[in-house]
């Protein structure tokens, strides 16, 4: 009788393994570029993306017997499924996997995300490994210009304001601590928007205020582009002002581009 019970239990073991729920392994490192796992089949994950529309990750397995079969990306805001993840083995390493996914939902690019990676260890135990992905930086740039000098008339060319008063407020949430903001273009006029500098970082969140009069070196427009970049994307803000109207300064272009 005992032999029959033992035989029956041994026969049921494979079925019990199939029915066992996969273990969840959380990302406890926040939304940083590198995540380390204390146990399970994945040792670490590195976000290698430089565009919000294309997610790329390097996954380091704990040993060669561990396997990751598939993965998916979900929005942390809506829990919606955003994309399937392609997984390929790195030809240079037996324990490295290369993951990539296209993120085509424009409305979700600013949302933080979670990648769910389905893996098994050398004993066949299943794991759901979670990886936090920050949304692209959230940048709100409010700026206004007022004439603050004389208007210079030029024969056979556009006139321009010799000086203008700037009131600028940039509110940044980079959603990640290893992030930077940079002035990409300024048409020869450095405004020092980031506490008197053209660059700030690394930092997570901040507010940058600038109120001053700027001399104009004979430019008919003020052209400024700032860009903030984190581990999963870039947000660019473009501002162009027309300086050729004698009575006022108006905005020619004002747009936010998530790359």
C-alpha cells in the first residue's frame, strides 16, 4: 500500500509542477537604468534605450541553465498591454539576453511602465520578473518675452529689438534620477535657463526660473530648443519668437516632441 502511494505521488509530481504558480520577483530599485535582483533566474537588467518609441533592455541571467521565454510591456497608469517583447540570445554571451519592443501608443509615452519577463530556473521553477521603466521626461516650459530696448530699423533687412525681457519657468519631472536637461539650440544667444547654465544633471525633478533682460545681437528671431533625457526616452521643447515687429514680440513656434 505504501509502495502504491509513493508511486502515485511520484507520478503526480510533474503535474504539480505544471500547476504551481510562477513566483513574482519585483523590481525594488525604482526606475533606474540598472536593476539588480537578489534571487531568481535573472541577475540584472540594464535599460539601453535612447528613444521613447523603442524599448531595449539587456538581461543578465544568473547561469546558463536559466531561460526566459517571453515578455510583455504594460502601462503602470492604465495597466493596458502596450507591446510584446522580442527576446534573442546575445551571441557574445551564454547568459545575456537582448530584449526589444516597439512602443507605438503615443498617449502612453509619458507613463511609467512595467516589463513582465517569464523565466525558469535550472530546476524548472517559473518566475515572473518585473522591471520598472520610466516614462519619458515630463517638461512644462512657460516663457514670455517683452520688448526692453529700442527697435533697430535696418535698410533692406528685418528690424529687431535690441533687448527683450524674459520671464521663463521650466518645470521638469525626469521620472528617473540619472537624467539630464540640455539646451540643444539657441541661435547664438545663451539664456542660461538651468540656473544660469545651459545644462543640468543628473537630477530627478526641479523648477528653473529666469527673469532678466537679454541684449539681442542683431537677431531677427529667438530660437531655443531644450531637451531632457532619461533611461527610456527624450522630451524636446521648441520655442521660436519673432523679434521683427516694432510693437510686440510674438511666438512663431511652440511644440513638445517626445522622441
